[in-house]
C-alpha cells in the first residue's frame, strides 16, 4: 500500500539521492497523523463544550481521583504551563463553573482547585469521545501492532524526558 509520503520520498530520492531519507518516511507520517489527531481532539472537545487547554486542566484534576483537587503548583507541573497562564486558566474555568477554588486545609495561605460536577461531566464526556476517535484512527491495526507501535513511539520519546500533556 502506497501513500503520499512514498511519493514525497520518491521525489526527494530523485533530487537528492545522496541523502538518507529514512527519517522523512517516519516523521512525515507522524506529522500527518498528528494533524488527524489534533482534528479528532478538537472535535471531541468541542462536542463537549471545552477547548484543548481546558481539557488539559480538567483531565489533570480528574486523574487525581476522588476529591478531584490539586494545588495550583501541582496543576502547573501536570500541565507544564507558567504560573500566570495557570492563574488565567483557573479563573476562566471557575467563571464557567467547571472548577472551584477552596482554602487548602493544610496551608492557611494556600488554595486548592477542585473539579465541579459540571467539570467532571465535561471532561468525562470529552475523554470518552476522544477515546472513540482515537480507536477509529487505530482500527486497521491489530492489538499486537498497536502494542508494537506504542513501544516504538515510547522509545522515540524517551530521550525527551517528561512527556508533554
């Protein structure tokens, strides 16, 4: 089975046969898949009334488990954004009723950010829609091929340390 990347590599091979084009065969396909995944994410999130950045914050809170709350500092580490960006995001999510700020019972100066029932419903619905879309993207691969692909991608990401959310 040929695809557009094969055509691209073939054309470059004619023009620059002196170069090893193996990376293009891999990363051009990853780049194209990333675009399809971005569209699937956007559709899943839009269908549940949230944006990608909102999903990142809500999902960080949801993954914590019952209580669904984190300090702003922990949210920063979970989502890899700056303090100013996180403050703005929490403000906007709180205004929409998706999170709430509470006093930290262990630190009188601190606050906790907690997922509300509406926030939990939004992130759960969006995550379910995202999983369905991602399953569709992987539908032509067997379980063994998906496992192999995940392992290979993990190996490619390993040198970069902590993965981006």
